[in-house]
């Protein structure tokens, strides 16, 4: 900054008479001399010339007699105060236009102040003083040293402080470069009233757009944590975002170890803000543990990117799926399903046989089990044989023959180990489940409300996937094919009452006039496993038809793979306490997970959350569908560094404590969009104007008021009255008049 002075000049005289007296005397003498010329009755042109020469000579005499001189003064330039906002909100995008993409608000101000010609032009007209303002106002030595790290914006207080400091000084204007966000102290309106009282106009340069800044966040990732080799793994991402409408956002699934891209989905932001579920699908083509990460690449102008990624873990098994298929009679459903499971092929070590099938016909010939390599005369009952099963399929089986002991073992497998259970209703047994049976607790409908039709229906029943099934991503079909295009069913058991946790995946209408649909496939999660109830034994019909010949295979392999994935084969032998993330914002829930070893299955657990100097706080974790996994949430934690430690149950090898940090949300980012209306109001009240950064670069210098200069001291003056040029001028004028008179014969 250059603090310069200016030199001004002024024409002064020493005549004792006032200005009006000098004017009267001059006009009187001019009128008298002109009258003398007119009285001589000469030509009017000659009168005008002679009169002009005489009046000019008379003016020269007045100049000499009045002691006229040029006086010079050293003057102080008026102050121009330049305030630059360096609060944290200046990290946000500079504006809504395409030219502002990739530049923040502070950088836009720095770019303007870095223009040498623009700044030099201001310094030639004003005493330029620069200040930075956020929590407090301070002189600014260099524009490059500015950092947008102020934790509050006290713009009004800064203007009031400058106004008090400028008392007694000539101030042309105050220029404020800011987004107008005031988070503490006096408002811009209060400061503008004070500036108007002191005749100091406030000119504001608005930085920032009227739209909130872009922000993307992954709120939740829903996916299975176990899969089989060759499975299509579905990952559902809950994306929350604020972005310009119509912009494209990419959601990616990457391998954290190799950074390989596994799946990518483009999402078009139709509104802002928006919340949308983004499905991602990839094929698990190698066995082992996959460390994955869902990533949303930051968009232009996004400031906080910590919530743009979320990790996940997947265990891929490379072994055949153990399936137990039980039916009373060799129905069409049983036959087609048995042959499908026998010939299904997998990948890797399970390339030849995807399914390790054991089939049981309750009323079949005992010699049949000796001739069929997958058949058994009786269901397995030994614990190790049942432990090897991933899915149990009861295809219109006789419940009484199986017995409660068998169902008790199945119930334990489903709830504790995650074994899948499929129950297919058929016309032979019609799900005649005794009261109090373990199977009655497992299936997702009330067995007392089941009603079987008297026989096959003549009218076809078209199956459709429900909205819940679509949202869960269950049973997807190839692009362009709808479930309603598959061959219809002709036998369906009615379920009058569903259990609270039941989900209808496939449904059909009983008649064209009926608005309520009838469930075909209902499922629910029970403990660590999942139960699948199919209320018709006619899925084999999906084999027929010119365009749907393979849908029977697609349907059953999807069901078997889905249910088998819940089987817990990687039971941890050590406890693990974890939190998904290490930094959280105040008010954000803190999700806590505890994985216990197989030997521990408490009804709940307790953790202590504390920080140095404070008493710890206790939180309860509750079991999930997985008995070894407990979850809980801590909220309302004040900012600080915390540790989380397991205190109950007491384990021989307790998990390591977890460290997290709670940070205060900066009020600078609560709104994000620039307060241009408040800036415009403050400018108008004080007599200034609101400009954009482009307008300021082009016209601020021309529109700023000139201000009032202050004389510091008088410099030596230059007399004019006794200058030789003045005397020569008077002599020349008089001589010219005399020569003309002689030539015209008037002298």
C-alpha cells in the first residue's frame, strides 16, 4: 500500500475590496470606456475591436493591481477503506456461474486485489487502507497472506470499529468484499445506519451465489457381508446431496486394496437437496476377504469430502452350497427343482457342482435313495450333518413326519447360524402346522390364517414384483423383461395375516376387479437367518414360454444364493469394538458395533464413552439378527476427543478401545449461500451500492465518490501581478489600440 499526498493549486488575490466590489468597479469602467467609443460615432465593427482591446488592457491592469498569484498546497488524499472477509464461509464457491467453478470466494477477492492497474488507480486517488475482518478486524499487509479460517463473521462489529476510528478524517468510502454472512455481533443494517450518520458510503462487493454450496454425502450402505464365488453382489447406497439440478453425480464401488473400479452408477440430480437410493452390482469373482469402499467423487465447489466414502467388508466363499430338499411326493415342483440343483455349476473349486444336494422323498421307495446319488432315505439328524447345510427347502413336505425335534434343530440353525429356510406350500399338506410348532414361529405368516384353494383355478394368476421387492433389489430380471410376462400360476394358497416383520416380494391379484394383491412370496429375517415362504408349488411353470424358458433356474438360484449368504461360517473367536468413522460433527449420531466371539451371546452389552477430565457416560448395545453382533448409538456428545471401552460383559480378551473426535459444526456453513440481500440493503442505507466482482473490476473506480481532500501545509506561491508577461500583455493591448486608431484616422 502507498500512502501518498497530492499537490493542489488555487488562484488568489490581495485586493482589499470584496469580489462583488471588484465586479462593480470593473463593469463601471468598462461601460464608461465603451460609451466614449460609441460617442465618437464610428463604425460598429471598429467600435467592437477597439472596445475589446481596451477592456482586455483594463482587465490586465486589474490583475496587476489586485496582486493575483498562484498558491500551492500539499493535501492529504481522502481515505478509502478496503475490507476483505476471511471467515471460514469464504472457502465456499465464488458463485453460481460457470466462470466461478473451481474457485472459492476468498480466491475471487484475492484475484481482484491482485490486479496491479486496478489497485494503482485506487492508490492515485485515495489513501488506500486494507483490512481483514472475521472474528476481529486487523490491518492487512499482503493479500496473499489471507486464509479463510475465521470461525465467526463479525462484519457489523468490524464496520462499527472502523467508523469510530475514522472520526475527524476524510473518508471517501468503505469497500467490503464479502459473502455478507454475519454469524456474531452487530448486523450489517446496524453498521449501515452508523455509516449513514457520518456520511460514509458503504460499497459492497458480493462474493458467492444465492444457491447453497454443493455437498454430497453417503448416509448408509446396505449390502450382504458374505457371498459365494460367482454371486452377483448387490450394494444399495443411500446418497444425500445438494447439487445443481441436472448435474451428473457418479457413485462408485472400489476395491480398497487395489483401487480397482467394481461398479459405477451415474445419478442425475433432479432437485436439490435430494436423497436417493443408488443400486450397485458386481460379481464376486475371487474367494477371500474383500475390503471395499463406496466412493462419490467430489463435485466442483464441494468443501467437505470426509463423508464422500464409506468402507464395507465382504467374505466370499469358494465351496458348494449345502442344500437339503425335502418333499412328501415327487411333484412337478420337486422334480424340476431337484434336477436344477443337481446340474447347477459354479466357479473355482465348486466349478462342477454349485449345489451339494441332499434330497429326501418322505413317501418314496427306499431303494430310490440307493439309485440316486443325491437322494437320502431320511433327513440328516446329526449335528455335524445339519451344520454343513446352508439352505433347507421344504417342498410341500409332511410336517408331522419331520417331527418337532427336527424343527427344533432347524430353528436353532436359522436363528444362530444363519441357515436359510424355504417353505413351499402345496396341495398335499397345505402347511398343516400344529399349534406351538417351531415352524409356526419361523414362517412369516400366521399359519392359522392360511386357506388353500379347493383345486386348480381356471383363471390364470399373473405374478408381479412388489414395490418392496424392487426397493430391496430381490429377484431382478434381465432388462426389458417384466415379471408379468412370465407364465401365470393356477394354484395359490391365501395368507390372511402377515407377521409384522414380513415382506411381500411377489404378489398377484385374485381378479381384475380386486385392488388388493395376494402374496405369492413372503420373507422375513429370523435371528441370523432368513425364511422364504412360497405360497404356490407351480414355479416350474416359469420353464415354459418362448421368452422365459430359463426363469425357473434364475429364480431358484437367486433364492438359494441369497439365503445361503447369511450362513455364518466366519465366526470370530475374539471380540471387536468398532465405529464407522473417527470424526463426527456435533449432533451426528455415533454408531457403535460390538462383535463377540462364538462363546459369548449376551442379551445386551454396555460401553463407556469418556474424555479426559470428565466422568464416562454409559451406553447400551443391543443384539441384532446376528447373535454375535450388537449395535448401539450415542448422541448429544459435546465437542472433544473421546474413547469408547467395553465394560460389560467382562471378557478374558477385551477388544481394544476406540478413539473418536466430535467437532463443532461451524455456523459459517449452516446456510452457505451468500447474504446478498443484506449487503444490498446496507449499501443503499449508507449511500453506496452493491456490485458483483466483475462489476467492481470494471466500474468501481468510476463510481466511487471522490472524497474531500485535506490541506496539510501551504507551499511557496507564484505571483502573477508583477510578472513580465502581464506587463507586456497590457502594453501590447494599449499599443494595438493606438496603432488601429492611427490607421483609421481616429487619433
